């Protein structure tokens, strides 16, 4: 991409502006379209010169960087704001993101960091514009429409979290943008299964829920080394009480805008938040070859039926399917009225992988479990394509009928 990046510099100190100008003069792709000394000037110049990037000092007299960014995002939203601050506190970061800023730089930064962030924000925005355009042209968002996959079971300890986390790993390896929503609100351990320390959780998201949009939600998400995002469950179990199905609906809606797949891990109860998952494209109902598990899951299917939940989206998974328990995989059809969709074997490294915080698909990619898991992912992707072409066909027929 050899096009120019148009930059506006906003800072109340002339020295700083001169410094930034000097740094940017070394990058041939960057064109400085102006300098503003305060928030009001910044808004004027942003609308007049239509910069791609605005480097915005957060602390300025009169109208500060946050207020200016808020107004710019409404008045001339094509400009991406990079907020610059001496403070690195989280509160500042969050305020900046809520104001619509796309990036947050803490002083002092190196010339390289500055140039790099400008280029990254610019390219990200270009991609987004192309995507938005494609969605508009193609109408209803069938382009890469994100999939919600819920992993559920009427009984605990059957491998839901193991499956949810590895499903995310596998999809991520296929270059999908994946987020895991941990809806096991009392005892969720998705973050721990990636050996990540939790700071903010769904509890904090819900407190800001009315103010959040797809982008300002992103800073709340944890990210694994390989780039999977996680919205963790609350740290204190009592914090889960205030989270409702309505909240989950909004969170899903926002996560859909920025991801290809949303994987939802769940508790073994049908709670209000779990009921919001009737939007799922797939529900993987996890079983083991264990009579109480099958009995509970039969009840789950009956409850779904009563609630008019789309049971045609349910897929049965049998985990630890090769264990000799007296129940055979073929008995599943009799018990649950559905063929199993995927059989995952016993894996002696499952506990080690959970304890180490290293997903099985990465730790033992050649194991039978990992191979079956990859097959399961292929099956899901194939169904995806089928769903997509079905909706295309439906739309095609529909438009012909109207014509
Ligand atoms: N295929 C498997 N082979 C061996 N052990 C397994 C397998 N699947 C799960 N386990 C083990 O079973 C235990 C429960 O797994 P996991 O935490 O994924 O289940 P869960 O359904 O999420 O449980 P909970 O309801 O408590 O959230 C873990 O110790 C895990 O290592
Ligand atoms: Mg679990």
C-alpha cells in the first residue's frame, strides 16, 4: 500500500509539535496536514483537512483530548485518533478508548513506536473501510458472518471447558478471529486454562454496558499469546449475580462485530445468561459415556424443546468416548434421539494441559484427541459453508420471486 497517510498533530506545547513533526519527517509515507494547539482547533482542522490520523495530546486546557476525540468521532469519523498521554493508568486508557480513540501511546515513546502505531492504525482502518463497504454492497452481512458456538452440558466435569478452549485454538490456527466468552460465571476457568492472569472480567463490562460499543469493549478482553481473545468470568462468584441474559445479548452483539467466531463456555445449569444463547449457530452438547450425564442431557433437550430453542442446531459430542463404562457410543442415539456428531477419546495429558495452562492442541498436536478435535472443527467449517450457501440460495430465490 503505497498511499499517503495524512496526519494532524494536536498538542498545546509548540516544542512537542515540532518534535513530532521532526520524527515524522523521516517516514516518507506520512504527510502532515496541520498542527492544532487546542481541542477546538483540532475539531475544526479535522473536519477541514480530513486527516487519516490525529495525534492527540490528552491533557490540554479548555477542551482536552478526550472531549475533542469524542466530538471528532461524531463530526468527522473518518479520522482515527491516536491518544498521547504521560499517564499510563488504566482509567485514562479506558476513557480514551470510550472517546473513540483507536490507539493509546504513553510518553516517552520512541520514534519507531510512533511511526509504527500510525501505520498500524491507518492500515487497520483501511481494512475496516473495505469490510464496511463490502458489507454494504453485499447487503446483509453474509460476508464472514460470525458464528456463535456454545459448549454446553447438563452435567459438570464432562470436558466443556477443555473442548471450548481447544476449539478456539484450532479455529485461531486457521486464521479466524476468535473470542471465548466464559459464561461459567461462578467458577469459570478459561483464562487459567491459557495460564493468563485476570484483571478485568465480564463483571466490569456489565458495569459499563450502556456506554460500550464494539471497539470500546476490546480493551476488556484478555489476549493469549497466539491472539485468541477471552472475556473472563468474574473473579468473585458473587459478582455473577448481577449479570443477566440482556447483558449477554448485548455482549454477543458487540463481539460479533469484531470476530469470526464466538466460543461460549458455560456452567452446567440453564441460567438466565445461558438462555441468551438461543442465538448460537451451534450448541455442542457434551456427553460422556455415563448414565447420569445422558439423563441430564436428555432433560436439557426437553427443556430446549419446551422453550422453542432451535434444537436442529444442537450437535452431540461424546468425550472420553473410548472408555469402557458399560455405555457404548451407539447407545447415545437411543438415549438422546440424535446421532453423535463427534467422538473425542480419553487423553492422558488432559489434566497436565489444564494444569499447565497450555491447550492440548498446542501441547500434543499429534495426539488422537487433537486429531479428532481438528476433524470436529473441519465439520463445523463445512456446515458453515453449507449454511452460507443455503442463505445465498434463499436470498437468490427470494429476490427472483420479487422481481
Ligand atoms: N478426553 C479427556 N480425557 C481425559 N481427561 C479429560 C478429558 N476431557 C476432560 N477431561 C478431564 O475432566 C476434567 C473436567 O474437564 P473440564 O473442566 O473441561 O470439564 P467441564 O465440563 O468444563 O467442567 P465444569 O462443569 O466443572 O466446568 C478435567 O480434569 C479434564 O482434564
Ligand atoms: Mg468448565
